[in-house]
């Protein structure tokens, strides 16, 4: 999985449409092997991002969890600490 795609499930507040779109964009970039498609591929690229974001939003709405929702600030602090330990 692309390291730039973050977990979006089970957070309070829930993932925003912007976060879902950003994850879909990262996924399509990874699969396509490019960050910016050519003009010939731009329509297919944009359509894929839109469709994946749409399906992802439905997935997030349908998922259930017995675990309590995670706090974004706490999870971000944990990630910063992991990065600090990894990269010094």
C-alpha cells in the first residue's frame, strides 16, 4: 500500500470528502504509475479518482467497528513519534 494513503475508518470526526478524495487520488497515482496523467489519459484518470472516492465513501459508511473511534490528534502524535524514532 502507498504510504501516503492513511486509514480513514473509525475516526471521530469521520473522514471528510476531501480526505477520501485525497486517498483515491493517491491510489490512482500509484496504480497508474504517474502523478500527472497525459492529456490523452486525463479523463480516464479523473474518472477513476471520482469513482474510487465514491466507492470508498460508501465503504466507510457501511463499515462497523466494536472499537471506540480513534482520536485524530492522538493518532497524529503517535505517527510523529514513530517518524522521529525512525528518522531521528
